[in-house]
C-alpha cells in the first residue's frame, strides 16, 4: 500500500485482520463478526460479553 501511495496516517486507520473472535464457521458468521467490530469501533464498545459487563447495555446516541 505504501508503494501505491497510501500515507502512514491512512495506514494507521486500517484494522487487519478485521472481525471479533466469535468462533465463526460460515461466511455469514464471519460477516457478523466483521459487522460487530465495525459497530464496536464506531460507538466505543468493548467487545466483551454482556454477562461480563456492568452498567447500561444501550448508550445514548
């Protein structure tokens, strides 16, 4: 990517590999894990199971 002209600050924004470890076995489950990481990154989620967390489930938008 650097050879193609992508800047270092742009590279720093990339996530690879993408997805949360859900134990996915199918393409559809892999898609769910990728979507889950995107939502987590967007809203600041921890990625932990809700049974392991305290406090509110839904946060203010």
